[in-house]
């Protein structure tokens, strides 16, 4: 009897197994900053897309911050209709090729895939999304920004990260005049200088920036708001403002010896490494201050930034790389996929451990006693005093709180310590002299959760500066929503004027 599903393009998860794009061997990828996953061939992308069960209630979509219509573009991919798949994908996502690379799919869409829950292995949504959009760029399906009409309204976007760029893209397509201000010499924010190339190769970001420039978005770079231009000056130039600065202030650790030479911030370390990938001169890297080559490196933290740091250190030629995290693997905030990649590349994770302090000097004895050792420099990092932890009762968030195990301290030798403890917002009202810009008790900008408008009329805020350190995909969503709110307000104003 003929199988009624023989010609069925979808629902093949029972007969077709999950297959990620080929991953380069660890020994090979340790030596460069190129992306570690290859590209699907067209047939493989269609095969993997065909595993989708086309759920009546697609949990992958509902758990995507952008509400991407994932089942539809998977079906179109399985049917070989790639241009249509791209058009459906980009209808809700300003940067699908970026999200396909760096979203923690294992915590979002793929982690909530129904066939994953039933034991068949998730659909490889992120890899298919990446393939669709890379093909679209290659085939010329990604069209230039060409507004149907030009409008008189002007918007200033402060911050050229994903939230700011998403807002700029949407507003410019509607014909508004858009100017983006950013403190760095290249646009992209953390996409450019925070995320390493092995997760997001920089040409992928730069091609989107070029698309915005060619579409009429003006970029004012190397611009520190509050110094080079005041906030009031920028407001005076535009009808609307979108604040999308992100959070760049590193969280500090209060511990003895934290000021030792060689204890560095994750953002400084990653920025230096990414600047080198652009071919920039980076004196702090050349001097060895921000280079891990030949060093015993300890990274403190368990989030995605910590994963970026440990894997960067491996590629820079560190003699050893260890990651200290105060909880266990199951309770870490970073992507499990990233942890597995790091372990393959030679990173050692020391779970249930936290720094108690830092020693300096040329030997453990000299360091612990705080006495100079002949031929050594006092103040140079020598080791991390580590204290063992165990998980106790859940904290306010529901996660088990780490507790000290008395008498379990030990010393971990280190030539470089990277602090990857997360980020906090800068005090924007004070830095910018922005009277009336309200902030929360956490220091984030207070904004309406639907429109993203702040207490200052016509001023909107999106992304991490509102949410705290979060995901790129949430920043994109916020940027798009703020742009839509501005367009709605313009529409209302036009209606009132017409009446």
C-alpha cells in the first residue's frame, strides 16, 4: 500500500534525524576567529526544515521575542521557495542573519520545539534562518532601503547597537530623516565590538550598516553625548529621540586585590580583540595588557559574555583557560551550546566556585603574604583565591542560592583574570544633564512598556538601557516597537492637522 505521506513535505521528524550544519574541528577553530558552523547546502536546509511538525499552536513562535512566523518559513524552505521564506522571515525581524547566528535558540525557539519535547530532537531553526538570509544576500533578494515618500519629521537615535539600528531601519523605510549618534568609530554596538567573530563575523554586521547608510540614514560616530554634543542639542535638532545606548558599565567585584594589574573588564578585553580583527592598532593588546597569549587565564562569570571571553582567550594562545562560576552547569545563565563548544576547544569549567580575593607578586608565598619577591613586581596578578560553594535554598528569582563551604578555599594561579560579571546602566540623567529623564531604582531608563516613550515627550528608550543586560533579539523588538509608536504618533498628528 502506498504511503500517504510519501509526498508530504513536512512532518518528517520521525524518519529524518536532527542534523546541525557541519562544525569545524576544535583543533582547527582554536586558531582563528572565523565562525565555527558551516552553511547548509540547499538540500540539507530543506531536509531539516521538513522536520517541522507545523503545530497548530507553534511554541517556537510564541517563545520568540519577535514572534517570528517560524513554521511558515520552515515550510517554504522545505518546498524550495527560499525567496518567499526570506520575505516571511524579514517581515518580523530586522536582522534575521544576525539572530540566526547569535540568538540562544536552545533557550528560545528551539528549546520550546514540540518535537524536541517528544524526544525527536529540535528543528534546527537558527541554522535554517541563517541559511535563508545568507542566501538572500547572495542572490540579491535583500533590497535597498527606498522609502515610497520622504517625510519632514526627523529622528535622532542615540546608540548604534541592535535596538537603535532596528528603530533606524523601520523609521527610514517610512521616509523619516534619521540620524544615529554613537560613541564608537563603527556602528553596531556590541554586535561589532562585543561579540567575537567566531559567533558573528563582522562583515555580516557591516553589510547591514552599509544598507542603512545607502538608504539615507546618517551616522555621527565618535560622538560622546554629554561631551561632544549635549542631549539638549540633539533634542533641538530632531522631532523625536530614541535612546538605545545599551549598558556598558561593568559590574564591580568587591574583593581584596581586585585592583591588581592583570585583572581586567570583559568589555575592554573583547573590544580590543574585535578591534584587532578589523586591523586596528590596539596598544593595550600589543603591550600584552589585553592579550591572553602565553597566559594562564581565569574568567569569572557564567553568562554569554563569559563564554565569549574564555573562547577568545583560547584563540589568542592562552596556556590554560578556566571559568569560575558560583552555581552549577544546570543553573548557569549562558547558552549550554556555548559551554559545550568552549569545552571542546579546551576551556575548563570550575563549577560551584567563586573568587574570594586576588593575590599579587611572583609566587604563591610572596603573594599570600603580600611581600615582594626578588625579580617580581608587586601589584601584578598571581592568583585567584577561590572559595567552594554549594547550592542552598532558592532566592527571590527561584534559583538556588550559592552558599560558602567553610574551609574549602584554595589558590588558583593566574596571569590574567577577566571579570565577566555583567553590566549596569550608566547614570544618563547625570551624564547628559537630562532633567526629567526618569530612571528606575536599578538605574535603567523608565519607559512605557508598550510605546517605549519616556517621561520626556517625544523621547523613547529601547533595549538594555530599559531592560538591563538582555538579548539582542529583545533590543530588536524594542527598536521596532518604538519606531511603530513614533509612526503612530505622526499619523495621529497628521489626522488632527487634516481635521
